[in-house]
């Protein structure tokens, strides 16, 4: 005689595992699609300042901390992927597989003297996947941009010295950037201490074009093209230490070290003499193994009060001054045209960044959505790595500061046994001052940039390893 209870349990389990299998197939399809897109995606940017170095550095924050100034070294939560410190990977629980992806929309204003320009861009920012491999061991893989180059501008016509009617005009454009794919693991050695390791593959390229055109049809024009390709393996090590203060409060101290090494790839400078659009003469200079990546350290702490409040602060240092880089003088001055093409140290600045941020959740177990939501605020101050005046006539360094705010919204009720997907929204405002030498006025001028950025992140929290028992 059939047991109806047993049949019901078997049917339910069959339906459950069918649903899990279907869910996993959908998730894997999503992962494959995201990787295909992000393999070629560049962060949305369009600024003349991206002419220098490897371009504008991308914000490496994830959805959960974009509204907190990017603070991350001491963050440790099994429901968030913190790619800034691989030691945090060990916090993922035994039932969870996390997927995190993000996009941004931004409006930027660039001002140089009396000239202004507004630009709108969108970007695919990152993708990461995290799961538990063994007891106290978590693993993460992902992809994100490191730097971005995108600009196009031209100067007005100017009378050429020594002539009566001949004028000259200049145009500049560039494209490219660096990206990385990483695979990391975190291990909680014992309760207070976790360590982590990220293996990174970094690749990318750039193209800079500079052209001088003369109004005289019989005159020769000049074009200069800089190209480079970068390919390198690197690694990052992380540490986190948990110090309980009482039953509700604790502090997590975090630190990372990123190895700087030589990068494979050549840099090329092509100088062309043009008659209209016909190349009359071309000279190509090549530098073998022209690039290096910087050593970097970061450290910070986060104070936790129960599961309601987190307050964190970070400090970062990247040693770009010790990095070899080609002397890509993208101007059209006589020194830029006739100079020897070499790769040397000292062309870039050391980058430093200080960030602070906090988030607050009124009641994570409440049935009211507004109380389960997490509210965030933060800010940072940074000195940029790229010099806008490689000649050394300007001593001031480029600086940047920003403020941000955001909110995390759980999509489903937290009392559901399944993982709770979350939407992360953040608004960021950033101001940058870039001093440069004005060849017209022969004195220091400033390029100022303001960015208003809207960031959206989606975190899937899948219960891949849930087991059911029939009794």
C-alpha cells in the first residue's frame, strides 16, 4: 500500500531539485553572458586627463560600498563580495553562492579656462562570483576595469609664426585602458585571523593620436601615434583580524599588499609626414617590455555594532613613481617631436587615498522594507598618479575628492529561506583638479572636472548547497 505522505515528500523533493537544477542553469547562463560582455567592456569616461599614464583609474568599489567612499579593508560579511581584501572571502557561509554585477551612469563637466564641456557616459563596472570551497575557505572570481582612456578634442586655428596667412590647428584623440580578471581564495586560519590571496591577470592597450594641420595646401602636416600593449600576471595578499569588544561590538582590521612587477608588451611611437592624407615619410620607434605595474599597500579598520552599524576608514598607497613608463609626450612641441623615445621611472606620481564611510540598518529582521534597508554615506580624498606636465614645470600634483550616499534594498522578505537578492543604489559626486603648463600663457593653469555618477549593483544570493531531509 502506498504511503501518501512519503509520495508527497518524494514529489516535493523531486520538484525542489528540478527547480534548483533549473536555477543553476539560468545562473550559469547569466555568468557566461556577463563574462562575454565584460571581457570587452570599458568604464564610461571621456576626459582629456586620460591622455596621461594608463588613463583614468577606475573605482574598484563594489555595489555594497560605492555609497561609502569605497571603504573596504575591514569589511567582512558573508552576504557581500569584498574584492578589495581577499581575506574576506572566507566569510561566505556553507550554503551560499553569491553573484554581484554593477553598472554606472554619469554626467561629467570639464572646465579649462573659458572652455567647458559636458559629457554623458555609461559603463559596465564589474562582475564577481563567490562560493565556499571547504570549511572556512571561500573562493571568488571576477573581472573589472583598472584604467580607461577616452578623449577627443581640437585646438582653434592659430597664426603660424614667421608667416603672413598660414594658420595651424591641432587635434588629439585616444582610446584604451587596462582590465583584470582575478581568482582568489580566503582562509580563516582560526577564529580571529583570516588570510587571502588573489591571482590576477592584467591586460590592455592604448592608442594616442596627435596631429598638426596647416592651412596651406602645399604644406606638409605632421602626425604622431603612440600605441602600447600590456600583459602581466600579478598577485595580491590580504589579512583580516577580528577583535571583539563586547557581545555586540567588534573591530575588524584589514590590510593588503599588491605585488608590482614588469609587464609584457611593447610601446611604439610612429611619426608621419603627410601631404594631405598621403603619408610621405614615417618613422617608427619601439620600446620592448616598456611597462611596469606598481607595488601597493592598503590598510584600514571597520567598527561593527551588532548587525546595525558599520563605520570604516582606509588608507591606500600605490608606488607609481618607481614604475617604468614610456615618455608619451602627446603634445606637438619641438621637444615632443624630436625627443628620444624611452621608458623611464619618475614620470608618474605615487597615488594616495584616504576614505571613510558608514552604513546603518535599522532592523534587518523587520517586516517593514524601510527598516530592512541599509543606508550609506562616505567620502574620500586622493592624489592622482598621472602627471599632466611631464616636463616638471608644474610642481603641484593632481588631486581628487568625492562624497557619496547610497542604499541597499532587499528584494524579498528576509524570512524567506532562500537567499535574498539585493539592489544597491549609490550617488557619487567627484571633483578633480589637474594642474598643467599652459604653452600659450607660459604659466600654470588648471583643468577641473566634476562628475555626478549614479551606480546600480545587483547581488544574487543563491542557496546552492541547501540540503533537505525527509523524516
